[in-house]
C-alpha cells in the first residue's frame, strides 16, 4: 500500500456514525465533489433507502448496530483506507480521529469535518452518567487536541466552534451547513394548519415542547391542527409519543414520517403553516445555527425558534420568524396562536426568509469554499515532506 500511486482526483469519504444519505455529507459535499470531477468512495451507515448507482461514486455501507460494535466499524474503515488509492480522506466523526496516528504512516491528505463541538456536547449526553460527563469531556478534549494535530485540514461546520480550538493552526475553513439551492415549490392551501419540524427528534430537540404546545392549542379550540414530525425517532420515544397522543386524544393530530428522502421534504414544507425549531438551551445548540432554520427560509415557511442569542439575531436580521423561550409553554402557545391567526404576517415572513436564503444562506458559496480547501490542502502537502511524525 505504501508504494501505491494515489489518485489526485479521488476522495474517500468515511463515517462510522452517519448514514450514507446524510444531508451535509451526501447531498452537499459529495454532490459538490462529483460535479467538480472528483471520484468518490464512501463508507457509511446504511438506511432503508437504497442508493442509486452513480458515475464516479462507489459506496460501502454497513449496518449501524450498537455503540459497542463501533470498534469493528473502525477496523473496517481502516482496512478500506489502506486499500484505497484516494489522495483525500474526508471524515466526519470525532471518534475516527483516533485512527490518525496509524493512518498518518501512509501518504494522503486527511480532512476532518467537525459537525459539532464534541467535548462540549459530551457534557449533555443523556447516555453518559451525569457525574462522568465533565471529567470525560476533559479527557476527550486532550486526546482530540493531539489527534487534530495530525490532520492536514479542519472544516468547521459552525464558525462558533473555533473559539474552543485555538490550537488548530493548520489550514481550516468555515463551511457552513446552508441548504442546497433550489427553486421554491408553490405554497399549497391546506384546510388543516400544520406545525412542521424537520430533524432529529428527541427531548433536547424539543419533542415534548412541541407535543405539549399542540395539546394546549387543541384545548384552547384549535381543532384543525396537525404536528408533522420528519426525522428519526428512537423506539423508546415512539412508545412515549404513542402513550401521550392516546392520553390526550391527539392520535389524528400527530404525524410521524420518520427519515424520508431529501427530495420529499420540500413537498411537506410547501403544505406546512409554520416551521418549528424549539431546541432546549444546551450550550452546544446555543452556539450553533440549526440548518432547519435555513431550510424553512428556502421554502418560504415562517418559523418559531428558540430565543438563543444567535438565533434571535437571525430572526431580527431576516424578519423570517419569531423567537421564544423554549422553556416557557405559555409564551410558545401565544406566539403560535399569533401566527396561526395572521396569514398576512406569515406570508410576509415567508417572503423575507426566501429573499435572504437566495441572497446569502444557501450552499452555493459553501461548495466553492470546499473545493478551494481541497486545492489549498493539496498545494500545501506538495510543498512539505511526505513523512509525518506522530505526536504520541
């Protein structure tokens, strides 16, 4: 493998956690690379949706399995990289940083795509006992720092992450998670008002906030109202939702579509009344710009979002929605009632959002930044020694 000639126009994109059709990875980054003439090998988690064969794209998909089986996935990924002739290795999970000390013994350009501030995110992970969260986050941060030094480039999906990574001195770029550009679908009149949420569905992302608001609105007289949830839900949460909607007679008011093809989401947005993004005030959320806000803008869908400073500023700048305290049930239902009763205001917010989406908040510029990063990384590596010394 050490003597294999590397293909200058080939990229190995790998993840041990993300599904193959993850919006950022597949529909934005891989799509951009393919259009620019790169060949792409992808290793990722399979879904019920089977990928269609595409020119210059090969995919190796594996079952998600449990957290305990991730180590076997790392080994699978390691072997695939060893057998690849790609010049670039673009990965998306912090856990895969630990492979770098051994992977750096081979030639190639390694690019880490940071989707979240991982050490900070660990402090709020429900599956980690509370007493272990902060100590574990500190240990992970030290290991992460050493491993990051072995990357050729680092991509930040959020500009806010950089303040916690002053030691990233190699080439880096903010490639923000804006939606791909697409024409707006004509809004369809719907007799039933629909509150829409798109994304991962669980407690910290506002699941129970939305359900409680729906229940309050129905009790106050909003009978023709539906909450539509698009995104993955755990079996445990699905069972809890079943119990909640049965107890409150909301079975016909809640629709769960699960993970659906990207192309179908636009149709659901076109028939929705209000987009929701009521995440809880967790540090990692408060310092990130939720992609769904820009997706709502693209669809001319007015929105109600958590009143995190960055999000409130975006609402003020674009006049595309309203921000509320996600822990204040009375405020949330009051703002929902305001928008549900005011069609003119909703239309104005939708138009404003679409304008700003077209002007600044779409993927076009971000894709160009991605390609420039590849070119810059290649140029820098060509000017350096091909031998990498491990810091371990």
